[in-house]
């Protein structure tokens, strides 16, 4: 079995209830490939999770944008994995570069969050990626490998993990890693998994690309052998998200 193409939409800190309802209505009306061709997950802000879950078409799923590193308690402002499970939210995004950079989440902290979320029954989109300075200094793979190792050290079962490679320099900047650049890092990541986890995990784990993905560039990116989908930011708030989902057809016909 091949790896089912995966398209995630990270809505970040955007939207009012009326705007969210419009986005959901657009998604519900979209003509997209079947679930055996593409798995679609959208990630609204916490406060809109119940609204989106209740109104979104059943073949699309919902993710939280973050969760706390352990069970609930005296952690003001945090949301626990257990709470997400209680709301029947199946997915969570962890380790996003914005949280690493702005909130100082370390590789180890992200690894602990991934392990705890998985232990509570959530599926995880785990984000890795390098800054522009790190890329220009030639340390892309060292950085990405270290981020992945912190997760691999704490995770035994990879069946509910999707890795999102997001070059930080390409997020929201309009700059996109070329298909060749994306493929290179994805292929190296898969080699790292093979050498450090197992050949089975390397072959089955989906590695998706995030960083200014759009309707204009999605098909060429999707055509790369080790690009198994996308984590989409700004474009996931727009009708072109449907076109990005349809890029899964490139893999189907390959």
C-alpha cells in the first residue's frame, strides 16, 4: 500500500465565527478526490473547534493547533490532549515553527508533547524545519534530524504520526522551497528514519511539505516522490485550498 496523500489546513490565529462558517461552507461544497486518495484535516483556533467539527463534511477531519505537554491541572491558558479527546478531536499539530520561535518550545519539549498526545489517543502532525540562517550555513539536515530525533527518542508507534517539513524561511513569506529542495529534504528525512527508526517506519510515514503552498505550485510539489502532502497556511483560508487538495490526483496517476 502506498502512503495516502495528506493535506492539512492550518488556520492559525484567524477568523470570526461568521468567517469560519464561510470557510466551512466552501469546503463542504468542494469537489475533491475520495478519502482513499487524500486525507484532509483542517485546524481552526481552539475556540472554533466544536463549531467546525459540527458543520464540516464527514470526510474531512479536524485538528487542534497545539496541546499541553501533560494532563490537565494548574496550567492557565493551556488545553490538554485529554480535553481534545473528550471533544472527539482526532488530530493535533505540534512543534510548529511559530511556537518554537515565538514561545521557545525546545526539541525535547516538542518530543514530550508528541509522546503524550499519542499516549492519549490523538494523531499528531509533528513539525520540523530550519531557519534561513540555518539553511544558508548548510545545516538544514542537522537541524531537521535533531528535531526528528527528539520525537523518535520518545515515540515507539509511528502509525499515528505525520511529519510536516516546514522550512521557516518559506512560511508566510511567499518564498517556496523549489520542488527539488523539498524533495531533497524529504528524501533525507526518510533516510534518517530508515537508519534510526526502521525501514518500515521510513516507508510508511507520511512526510508533508509546508511553506507558502498555493494552488499555483501544489501540483509540481505533489509530483515529488517523497512529498506525501501539504500543511497549508494562508491558502487554507481561501477557495484555492480545494485546488491544493486536488493535487493528490498527481500522486494517484503517478
